[in-house]
């Protein structure tokens, strides 16, 4: 099954014990691909400007339900467009109780090849209100 999911460079890029580029495969490769999609702002890649996720546009957004809805929508849109190995089952966005500047995204997905459900928690840090003011 893992050969259908592919093998690629580990994220973040690292070396293995032999000094070569570390590789990952199978379910781990899919998980790292999801993280790479979410951590890449749309427009950052010169040759592929549509790649990535618009969630980074919410960096200065207010701490409200509209921001949570947009965060969930942006993650859903990006993963649906850029990760064909998964079937997205749901994206839940909540404000962290301890750190209100952090949005916690719960992502539920199923790998198409094996139909096993997986989940991933992605924390998105917005700038705290006190750092938004000019000094």
C-alpha cells in the first residue's frame, strides 16, 4: 500500500544516518504533505503561485467566529486542491483556551488507498493583540 502513497523528502528537510537526504513514505508522507500545504502561504512558490493555503491571510484577523469559519474553509480548500491521496472528512477550528491568539484546527481525513481514518491537529498562531500596535 505505501508504494501507492509514494516516497519523498522528509519535512523538514534533514539528513539520514548515512548523510543523505532523509526520505519518508506511506502514511507519514501524506501527513507531511498536509503540513507542507498548510504551512505554505498561497503565492509563495514562484512557479506554482496557487499552491498553499490562504490561512496566513488571517494573521491579523479578529478573534471571532468569522475568522474560525474562514480558517476552516481555507484549510478545506487547500487540502482538497493539493492532496489527492486523501478524502477530507472534516475540518474543525477552535480558539485555544490558554493561548487565544492560537487557532487549533482539527483535520479528519481518510487515505483513499486504505480507507483508514486519520486525524491531525494543526495549530495556527495569529499575532497577539499587543504585538499589533506600533511602538
